[in-house]
């Protein structure tokens, strides 16, 4: 597995395909561009490269995971926000998601974030376990938060006081 930063809009088709396949919420191209153009340094991709003979030029490696975040001021503190995280089903349970989250949180902390927040469906037990294992705590229940009518939990990770 290789973990790379977002560098250009040429990566956008792979990002959108992965997220559209794995997340329940539909996002417009403008939502992706809002995050990626304003905070490109807070987007990381996981790719899977297969060895190829030196004489063969390999195609670009498939994107198997992505995290998209932002950083802005909330109540006078700098707050990181994880907007989207997706890992292809075939590559789950290989620490891809936790590595992507750790990379994003580390970058947000470097940039001065005091906390990181996100929302996830209350029914998404895998995501809840992942984030709680990484130190996030359930901060608030948001009723009927998603378009499908499912409640969400807002999770928060404090980075500094």
C-alpha cells in the first residue's frame, strides 16, 4: 500500500468513484471541489501498486482509500473536520482507514487544530469502532441527520486545550 497526498484534479474521478460506491450520502462535484481546492493538503489517498517488470510502464495505481478534510475556525478555535472517508471493501481490515485518519489528524495538528470532528451514521458500527479506537468520543446525537433518515453521532477528538 502507498499513501499519497492529493495533488491534482486528475485524481478526482478515482476519488468520487470510491466515495460514491461506499458512502450513503450523495455529493456533488462542487462539494468535492470545495474541500479539495481549499484544503488539498488535508486529502490523502491510499493506492495499491502491483509489481511490474521494468520494461512495462505500469498504469496509474488504483485508489483504494481516501480521506477528505478541512480546517477552519469554530468558536474561536481551529477545528479540523473529516468530511469523507472511504476504503474499498476488498481492502478493509488492513488498517487503511486508520492510517488515512492518522495522517489527516497529524496534518491538522501540525496546522494548529485544537480538535477534529466528524459525523457518522449511528448504524455504522465499523466506523464508530474505528474512530473510537483512535481516541474520538461521541459528542452529540444528531436526529435524522442523513438524507436516508438515519441518526448520526458527532464524534470529537481533542488535540489540545
